[in-house]
C-alpha cells in the first residue's frame, strides 16, 4: 500500500509538472496587437514573441506646428512624422526587459515658412523684408533609418499590457531646400548666391535632428 501510495504521488507530480510545462510552452509564443504613442508619432503595431525573442512591425504618424529659429531667422515649422518599420526584440532574462534593433522607412519632414518683418541677414548681406519676400523650405532625411532601443515589454500573459521604450533613430544629415518668393530680389543672381549660403548654414544648424530620440508608450493586447 505504501509503495502504491508513493507511486501515485509520483504519477500525480509528473502529471502536474507536465501540465505546468505545457502551460509555460503555450505562453512562450504569443501574438499581439496594439498602439503606441510618443516621439515616433501615433503607431499601430503588431508583433509576436517567444520567451526570449520577439518581432514587431509598426508605423508612426503625427503632425504638429512649432517655431524654429534657424540662423537667426524665425520660421513657422510643421513637423510631419511619417515612418514605418520593424524591430527584433531580445528578452535576455525571459521576462519584461528587452533590447531592440531595427530600421524604418523614414518619410519624416519639416516644412518651413518665414516672412521677415525686419531686416535680416541672408548669407553675409542684410536685406529688407521687401527684398526677401517669403522664405519657404523643407527639411528631409534619409529614407533608411536604423534604430535601437531598450524597453519593458509586458509579461507573457493574456490580456492588455502596458510597456515603454527608450532609444534613438539615425535619420542621417538633414537636407534642406530653401527658396524666396514675392521679394524684389527673389530672382536676383547675387541674392540667390547669398540664399544658397543661408541654406547651407541652415543644414548645419539642423544637425540636431540627425539623431531622433525614441520615447514611446505601448498599449498591447496579447492572445
């Protein structure tokens, strides 16, 4: 009887362990869908992860206005976030902490418009508002932008989870177009030469946008 009881306990233990292992294995592979928001914009997202590895695909879209001071000229700027891409997530400890690397197709841009109301320096020469008219331009970045981040991805369980992500995306050196319209010198060769110097200086000032910070909050549903 004692041996039978011991055997029964052992069989029950084996059955419990097998059930627990099966449940853990079932949790080690999950799909997820959700949305994130932050410096990449509003981002719909789908993904999959096992215990130690995951994959994510998401987009980022948003638009907002702000003033930009470039080489002492005040521009009305409109930042248009528009990108999508994918990441590989590594969960080194099998929990929530993750390391991520990936890349995005980057169509982020900044539209610029300035209409000076006082004399300003273009290149090395000072011009009047009537001579300048309006200055319009846009800032664009390279299309392929690698990125890396660290974050907390939520536990492997069914239901809604919240996570966050901190990192950086390399957009490359910005390229700026700049034209003058409506000014008495808008088509003047000497003025256009000075405007080209202004454009090159504006590109140098825009180097701050070369590395774009990533700060995202995620709300995901796992199933």
